């Protein structure tokens, strides 16, 4: 594997590459990324991390907490987005159980076929009951 070079053409250590990647991702500051890499990836002690960073151990712990909170929030957000993307669309009418080709939803949250919902609603224009959304058959 080729060495990763810094802006001056000098090979970067694994630690420097890891910190750089976390910072470039835009989620962590450099101190947060450094504390995270030292403590969670390299498993150094708080005292060793503090000596490496040139800050007190309590400050390392604070940077680590902030990094961990941000990374956990990012993971939760990613998980929520994945759940939303994979959520199945309704496949049958809540009222008659018929197969839906295009759902028609009313304000009560029920998903109905056009027969059960009635066909008076027209997308983008009059005739529909307040709160109804959907398409007319044949759109």
C-alpha cells in the first residue's frame, strides 16, 4: 500500500491519516478527532493522550466526550435515514384490504383505495374534501 503524503509530500502516520480523515469528514474538530483516535482507536491512556496532545487529561476526556456524542448522533441519524428509506409503502387498503396501486390517504391516517376513499378528489384542484391527498384513478 502506498504511503499517504501530507501537503508537503511527507508520509503521514496511521494516526495522522485517521485524524485527518475524521476532520475532513466535517464532523469533528482536530482536537476531538485526535482524542478519539488516541483513546478509542489506539487505546492509549488518558495521561498518554494528554502528553501527546499537550493538554490536561481532563481536557482530553472532554474532547473525547464531545467526539463520541457527535459520532453517536451521526450514527443515529444515518440509521434513521436508512429506516425511512427502507420503510415499505402501504400495499393494501385499510378499509377493504384491496391491493393498492396508488394510495389515497385521508387526515385520519388511514390508507384507502380510491373506491373506499371516493373519487371526488383531483390532484391540484377542486372537488376534493379538505385533508385528502392522492390521485384520481386514471392519472
